[in-house]
């Protein structure tokens, strides 16, 4: 752990989050994850029906004099986070109904561009002991780009693979942090009242960062962000004002072994793959000039020309243009529409594009 601006990453800085964020180099972070005070506004103790006390969040760091004070604090730390983000960086912030709407307003006022709100639905929420409201079984995360023009990382294919080849939805199901993962203090009590499950942070980092990226957490607590970052081959900078939390986080992270490079490889979507023109297949000898291409049902046959264009139904042009022409459509993905014959079967030319990337050293 370091007191001020030790160079590099993978460190915990002890101090005020706003001051320490301002001390970091500008545009040093690919992502910020923030779990700020929720400003729960608790009054008195919360008791269970058996008259035992509920260990809620009643620490001084969660107490603000009024909404104006909380808004000023939120505006200051969000401004400082925006300064440390790279132009294509993004921020995740988590909160409850007590604070997330106020945070969202500040985000938009400061120029962030909201991409999604995610509902973390808890499989094992704390019961509503007073019976005067619905059981609060979720928290809200906001994912926001540094600006409207930011081209943020989103590992769409990886999220789809994680969800059994279905698009990942914006409602996530995780249990609250409990059992062996819940850190305990010397008295056997939970060390931090708001420790998040590491599985939640792993999904966030898998979705919106790449190995080697730098993640800043201005409310580091017991180091869940750092633990997930190290495990996934990302770098972290944590800021925490409470020394006891910082010590616990450092010990926790030191015990983690990162995954190997092959394990950290994530699925990539076609749209993110290096571009290969159809003509490259001809130049590599994968398709010969004069060969024929067919639609999946072999209703249309196109003649391959030496310059990488194709001709069919009285028209000539790219695989995309002619694919759209024969269907009477506005657009067409020629890579999936056109097929070549191999062993008496029709195969999509997209298979040849994948081989071409390998031969051209693009993967």
C-alpha cells in the first residue's frame, strides 16, 4: 500500500477518494467501478422479530447532512473520475433506491453517456423485517461512457457465450456476498457491511475491459474490484480512506493467482474481427476466378471474376451488392449469403474468410 502517488498500477492508495483521484494522471484508466456511499439515511437500530440487531450500514462514511451535501460529494467524485478516464473509457456505478437516481442525474449533467442500467437481482436478499414495504431484492448499476463519442469496450460475444449463446440481458441474478467469501474481522463479524460478490465484478470486467486494462475503484473497501481484476489479468488502482479495509484488501489480493493467458481469452464477435476483402480469397487461391457461388438453396448462381467482383442476374458488383440484388433487398451480408461447393455440399464463404485471417497473420 502507498500513501500518495506511487507510480504504476496494482496498488491501494489510502486517502480521500476525491483528492487521490485528482492526484492520478489524467486519462490513465480504461474503466472506473464505483460503489459509493448509499446515503441510507437510517434512523435508529433495525431489529429482527427475535429482537436481535440487524448489522446494516451505519458507518460514518455513509452519513451526509442532507441531499445537497450528498449531491456535492457525488458531483466532485464523478468529475474526478471523468478526468482519469481515457477518451474511450467508461464508468460503472452501483447503488440502491436511496442514491442511484441522484447519481444518474449527476452523470448526465457532467457529460457522461448512459449505456445501460443493470438490475442486480439478489437470490437471497435481506428480508423486510418491519413489513411496511416490499422486500428490497435488487440494486441498480449504471454503465456510462465518458462521453457520447466514446467507443467503449463491450465484449458482446463473451457475454453471449457466458449466457449459453443467448444475448446477455440487463437483469443479472447473483446471491449477496456470504459464506466463505464474506470477509470477517477479528471478532468474527463481517468486515465490511457492503461487500459485493466477486462474481458480479468479474462479469463487469469481462464485459467492459480487456486483459491489461486499468480499472480504478475510488471506494475500494475490502478489495473486491482488485481481486476480480487480478484474477482476470487486469490492473487496478484502489482508493480507500479506511486503513483497516485497505489492509484487509491487500491481504486478500495477495493470495490470488491470476488465470493463465489461454483462460483469459474471450470470445470475439465477427464485427470485431479484422476486415478481409473477398478479393483476398482469390489472391490466396481459396476461390478461383470463374468459380460459381450459390445462395443457400442454390436458386441463384454467381460467377466469380478475377477482380473480386461477382456477376449474377444481369448485374455485377461486390458479394454484398449482388446478394442484395438477387433478393430485392436493401442490404445483404454476402459472407453468409453466398456459398461455394465442396464435396458435393454448399459451404458458406465465411469459413474461407476465417482461414484467410489465419494465413494473413491476423489472429
